[in-house]
């Protein structure tokens, strides 16, 4: 008997240059921000903040490429790539981080691997 798996199509959302949004956004797909967002952005896929994009708030996502301006917190479960044109002020929690020369970053960064968390929980503490 064959098992049928319904695949969800890749969902891509774009906030274009000249668009300003104040509020929170939740998405099951990917988002590209070329406009302005003041609020929180929670995405199950990838977030791209384009060269003209500005973001103030918290971003929670799987992967992210930052070309524009970001102020707030970034929580990325896999790869965060800060491109040479990026200007980031805030706190970063990411599994993997890539920073190109020329990027401006002011804040803190914590490299947080889900696998490391699991090892810490499962590894028994040895006492002498």
C-alpha cells in the first residue's frame, strides 16, 4: 500500500519597497522584506531583508539573509547570513553564522545548536 504525502507548495511572500507595516507577521512560507516592518516576524521558512528593507522588532525563522537594516532580536534555527551591506543592531541567537566583510553588527551573538542542547540534556554528570 502506497503512502500519500501531501506536499505544501513553497510559499513566498514579498513586502515591496515603499510598503510600511506596523504589526506582527506570522507565515508558514518564506518572506522577503524590501519595505519597512515595525513588529515581530515569525516565519517557518527563510527571511530575506533586502538592501532597501528595514526591520525593527524580533525575527524568528529557520534561515535568514540580511542585506538591509535590522534592529532588534534575531533567532535563527539554522543559518544566518549577514551580507556586506547589512547593518544589524541587536542580539543574535543562531545555529550557524556567516558574516561578510563590510557588514556592520553591534550587539551580542550566541551560537546555539539544537544538537548541543540535546547532548547537554542527555549527558550524565560524572562525580569523583
